[in-house]
C-alpha cells in the first residue's frame, strides 16, 4: 500500500512490510493486550516504572498508526481488575501516568479526529482519574474517526456479569409492568447490546505481546472469531514494524467462521433446536 506522508517508513523492513499490506483487507477492529513492560525494564536493570513509561510511547505510536491506516476501532487493555493486586506504589504510578497521558495526548487525539471511550468498572477508579477520563470522553465525543477504546479496571467475566444484570433489570421492569415478560427471550444480539463494547464491531485481530499464550480475561465474548497474533516482542518494543508484521500475518489467514474453505461446497441448513433445548434461553426458566 502507498503510505501517507505521516507513515513514511523509518527502515527498509518497515517499508517492505507496509508495501505488502492490502489496504482493502485491513481489520476493522484491532484489540491489543499490551504485555511485557515489567520484563522489558527488568532486562535493562531498570525499575518497572521505566517499562511503563516506555510502554506509553508504544501506545502513542500504535494509536497514531492505526488512525492513519483508517482502522475503524482500536481497543487497548490498559489496566485489568486483577492489576489491583500489584504493589500500591506501582498502581499509584500507573494512575498518575494515565492522567499525564490523557492531559498531554488529548489535544493530539482530538486533532486526529479520534473518539475516545473507556470500558470497565470505571466507578471503582480514583476520583481524579474518573474526572480526567470523563473530560477526555466528552471532548472527543463528536469525532468521527477511529474509535479508541481503553479498557480500565476491566475484566471480561465482570463485563458479562454486568451485561446479564442489565438484561435482568430490563426483564424485571417488563415483568413489573405486566408487559408479557413470559415471552421475553435473550439471544446473542441482546447480550451484545448490553456489553461495554455495544456498537463496536467485534475484533478481527487480537494482538498479544510478550509471548504469553493466554487472553487474560479480555473481551471474552467479543473475540469468539478473532484471529490471534502472539509475538515475543515486549510491549515497549512494539512499534510500527511490529504492527505491520501482525497485519501482514492477519492478511495471510483465511477467515471461515466455522465454514468450509473450498468454494462451492454446500453447507446443510441448521435444523431448529428442539423445544426442550430452546427453553434454556428464556429468562425466568428454572435453572439446573
């Protein structure tokens, strides 16, 4: 692909990778588990906070690059609910770093027409963090470019619990008004509409840095059919060339969504579920 001036390659390898990409086959939504900041610092005999600072630089580069590539959505796993188990000093530093990033980068994000949104149980974040986050979300709410989603105090299981409770609240409301709650049914669309990511396409590509082969409670529902790309590169070293390599690998894959690769193969139609199986999807039906 012909790069815009803002993406002029910094090396021959970067240029080769960028040239190999088909702009018509880029993923709509990229999700990233940014892992390896601590190990990056440890290998350099530096404090862990140095790895987090360098990781911010990688985030800045990847956000800008994805926006320039016209990626529709980018979701970054910044702070999980499990991260509260870390030392208090490290948590405090991460929160300060987040606030510094928002204050410094918000004008750039806004200028690049990027819309910021936050997912997770943000009500449990420190008050000053919530205030800065709310300001950033409001400031970019009318932007029409890439949607940058930052997962803060996020957990995939917690997201599903919150979605199911929202659906139950809706069910109870209908039941209380006598609006035919016995016919209220839950399907995949209903669940998706109540997730934190409602309105976003599911990720096409999930990138995990640092070589760990797990998804760490991230977007459990949404990544059902995502292509997964794992690299040994630690997050602070993940820059444009590494992103282009992930995109090139993605474009080599054949996405079948459970179907068959060969063309012209007839796939039998799905048969309706037996009545006793269908009943398990109805809220209010006794569970096992």
